[in-house]
C-alpha cells in the first residue's frame, strides 16, 4: 500500500475539499491548500493546513506546485455552478479545463505519485441511460459544465497514458452535508435546509418528482482516501444507486427543522433532467468502497449543522 506524506488539495476551502483536508490532517499528513475563494471560505480550512489563495489556472499555481512537490493531489477546485456555465462557458472552461491542464501537466512533469480528481456522474450520463448508470454508459454531457468536467477527465487520462501519471477519477452523484454552500444552485439539500432554518420561503421547480442520487460527504471523503491508498488507476462512480425525489427531500427536511410552511411550486427549469442515479459496483470491487450513511442519518447531521451555524 503506498504511503504518502504530503498532499495538495485544490478547492480545499470548498465543501468537499475542506472535508478531504480534515481527513488528511487526521492522518498526520502535511497538507497544502490552493483556493481562490470564489465559492469557498477560508474559515473552512483546517488551521493545520498551509493555505495559498491563488487560481488553479494561473502561472502562480504552476510555480507553487513545482515548489511544494506534493506526493498526491486531490483536485477539487472547479467552477461548480451548472447554470453559470450556460451563461459564461469561457469562464467555466478557463477554470475547469485550463486549470486542470495547468495542474496535471505540471504534476506529471514533477513526478506526483497520484492525482485524485473530483468529477461528476450527474452531469455526464444521458437521461436515456438505464439507471443506475454504470461507467460503461458513454458520457454525453449536455452543459458546458459537463463538457468541461469530461474534458478535464480526458486530460488526466492523457497524462497517465503518455507520461505515466497515476490517477483516480471519482464521478460523484449529488453530494450533500455540512459546509455545503447554499448560495449556488447545486445543493438542493443545503438550499432547503438553510431556508427552512431561517424561516424563508422554499421553492420547488417543476413537479418536485425529479430524482437524484444523494451521497453523504463523509462517504465521498472515504472514497478519496481509498483512492489514495489503493494502487488502482481508473474512473469510478461514487453514488448510492438510490433515487430520491425533491418532494421527499422537502418532507424529510421540513420535519427535521420543524418548518411550518408549504413549498412554492414554480415553473420547471428548461433542460433539467428528470432522473439521475449512479451504479457504484465498480468502486466496490476495485476500491472496497460503498456508501455507509443512510439518507435519513445524513439529512439529520446536515440539518443539525445548518441549525448550529446559520441561526
Ligand atoms: N457537490 C456535488 O454534489 C458535486 C457533484 C459532482 C462533482 N462535484 C465536484 O466536486 C468538486 C468540489 O465541489 P464542491 O461541491 O465542494 O464545490 P465548492 O464550490 O464548495 O468547492 C469548489 C472550490 O473550488 C474553488 N475554486 C473555484 N475556482 C477556482 C480557481 N480558479 N482556482 C482555485 N480555486 C477555485 C472555490 O473557491 C471552492 O472553494 C468540484 O470539482 C465539483 O465539480 C461536486
């Protein structure tokens, strides 16, 4: 089993990245964090990590990487807002494609021992796929965000094939948990929880019957740790194989937060997928990963965090 001493977490001030930083600090690793704080917060970053504010797409990033030469990189930094990617594809591509090339091309040249990439399943597999979707379903991204995440995967694979850089790409379902930013549009659970805790109105777009596969952040962090310690290279779905509707989430969170109001049903968002769900049997076989946190347990922990921090 490979033993690494130093790690760089890009996007380590964000939701998933900051939990990865915590797990690495617990393992007594030396942790470097790079984040431009565009959606993350410095207060999320463990005081035991070394923080650098910088864009992953900048020349400064390349110089820093050459200076710190980490054993392993967890690449989580990204423009994560799908709707922003529709409005401004160049900016999405600049961060998600150019930023990734910047990192992995340098990583390969300085002999980084492993790159673990936070990718997406939800924005890659077409709605017509048999659900839960396996990795064998060809990616057919229907948004600039999906296209940029898929392109980044391909550049990472290229660095492996041509320059021998080991990697694991993890394609997440819909991740939820404490510290998720409720300002964007991605995390319906964090948006509902924050609005309910504040007593604000809660909107549901369309019928609320649209489903997603919700995976708890601790399970995602464990997938990253297994990807680090295993010697496998490849791409793996990280999801629960279970679909939950927006209406069900609303009901469960309403009860957990004692929210007195009903949801406002608004017009459906054009192009929004009705269903999404990932099959993670490949990750179970290769990495020994499977989700451990039941939805009710994860929602309880998430609601508790929003009650504790936002009121
Ligand atoms: N949350 C999910 O459900 C989900 C699902 C699939 C994939 N992902 C992927 O997981 C990763 C982490 O997402 P998250 O949910 O934690 O989002 P997040 O917004 O909390 O984290 C992203 C972090 O990247 C930073 N960042 C953005 N652009 C940057 C740049 N140019 N340079 C440096 N830092 C930059 C942000 O400030 C933020 O801290 C992303 O790559 C995302 O595409 C997330």
